[in-house]
C-alpha cells in the first residue's frame, strides 16, 4: 500500500500543510509534516478540500479485485438451499409453522434441536434443505435491506384461514415486493371450523398474489401448524420456488456472506452470526465484516456444535472478530490478513469522518439557533 507525506499532499492540493494537519486532527489523527499517510487517509483529507485522489477507492477496489481473482479459483455454481423468512400478521402462526418445520429436521435427532438462538438456522428435512432467517420482526428484514443486504430468497407469508388478510399481512406483502422476493403463501389454521381458505385466496389476489389454479404464479399451501398438516407440502413448495429461482453458489471459492446479527459476549468477545452466501468459510480464514476485520477462531452451528466448514446458505456463529459489526454488513474472506486489517481501518476512518461531519453540522445548526 502506497503512502504520501502530509507535506506532499498539501503541496499537491496547493494548500498549506497546517491546514492538512488540522484536517487530520479533526479525524483524531495527530500528524507532523513528514508523516506518511496511507491512501485512504490521504483520500479522506483530499475529499475534505474538494479533491479526489485517483486511488480514492483503492481499498474497495482492491477488495473487489481480490475477490474476483479469488473467485477464479473456485469451481462450479451448484444449487444451494433457499434462505427463507417467515412473515405474517401476529398470531397467524409464524412461530408454530417454524416449530413444525424444525420438527422435520433429520439431523437434530435425539441430541435435541436448536440449542441457541443465532438468528438463523438450517433444517435438513426429507423434502429438502432450507435455511431460515429468524431475526425478530419485519424491521430486521427491512433494515438489512436498507443497508443493501439481501439475505432472503423466499418469503413464506403465513395467513390464518379464519382471519384472512390483516394489517401486518399487507405490510409483509409490501416489504417482499419492495425487496423483489417471491412469496409462498401458507394458509394456516385450516383445522379450524371457521377456516375459509378460499376467502384468503380472494383477498390475496387483490394484492397480486394469484394462486396457480386461478392462472397466477403464487404457490399456496394449506397448513395446520397445530395438527402438523401440510408441512411437508409447504417445504416442497419452497423447494419448488427455489428451483424456479435457480439458486446457485460456488462452494469452492472463498466465503462471502452477510452478518445476520452480532453482539459482544462477556466471555467470548464479539460474536456474529454470518449467513454464508458464496464459497465456504473455515476456521483460520481472514475476513472483513463491516468496519472490522478478524480471523475465524471458531464456527458454531445452531445446535451449539463447532464445525470446520460452512458452505452456501449455511448460517454460523463466528468468533474472532476485532469488533461488533452491524446486521446487514457484508462479510468477506480475504487471503491477506494485512489487507483485511487495512480495509477495516479505512472503513472505520470513513465512519468516524461521517460521524464527525454530522456532529459538526449539528453544532453549527445549534449555533445558528442561538444567534
Ligand atoms: P405468531 O404470532 O404468528 O408467531 O403465531 P403463533 O405461532 O404464536 O400462534 C398463535 C396462536 O395460534 C397460538 O395459540 C397457536 O397455538 C395457534 N395456532 C398456530 N397455528 C395453528 C393452527 O394451524 N391451527 C390452530 N387451530 N391454531 C394454531
Ligand atoms: Mg411468533
């Protein structure tokens, strides 16, 4: 990584070195005239003065280039399990459907199923593998999307057959449409006397979710999470929708994914659940996750077991981060530890600059208020 001295940078921009030094101070960097600045810091300062450094995006571009280069080492893109989010109005049976699907898991066996909440889990059912993202509420779904992350391939919309389309049903439809994620409908509680699945179909048709038998393309399944009816059919329908989407990933390249949730554990330090979307993640891998870098110390699945690999569509809890990233942050494996660290520190610097900029804007506004 190339560097430039404070003096040189000032000269090239045709401004006083002292101005560069005070700009650096605003970023929390104490610098002297001869101090060597890395490209990102120089770019930030230059941007401050309205200049664009040719290598301004160096780290980001290098990151992309590295990934591209590394992807060439990969293999073939093969079908991957769908990643699913269950949505719907409160009490229509989301939790019950998830529980019913989890019961079909052939791996959980007697060792017990999911032992810890990591925000996502993988189920191997006889009708196919699938992964659920189980972050609380629609907010997580939309927030991740607003951060540019796309983790959900398919939304399962749960609508109680006795209740029909309600406010949160409409919300879920709006979110799914905005994210361009196809919906598989689970018309739930069909065991109830008051169940009226035809009414649900009519109501949903008004929102463009038209069942196949009416000439539309939306898959409808009738379920009773309580009685365990239609669950296999629902899983098969999700697989069918996944086939239509032609979900594929190359498991042989370096891993790339999205942070689903992250927190600071008292004993274990920063911990993040990562949904691997491409490649395979291994212990020892160097990575960047949002503003932080790290080296994978351990990978833990939803059953609390340590694993040696996590491939496409597999969620794992990662230990070995230098800080706590945000949900929706990109997680990228790099061969070079130094590169990972410098990308992270450049991002931290940028984040700090943005923070400072908004802080000074606020104080200016306050100032004007007082005047
Ligand atoms: P959520 O708020 O969408 O997660 O809904 P829950 O899964 O917590 O279910 C709400 C209530 O509906 C609970 O009392 C469930 O037992 C009940 N319930 C869920 N699925 C069914 C079903 O298929 N049939 C019947 N009769 N009740 C159900
Ligand atoms: Mg629930």
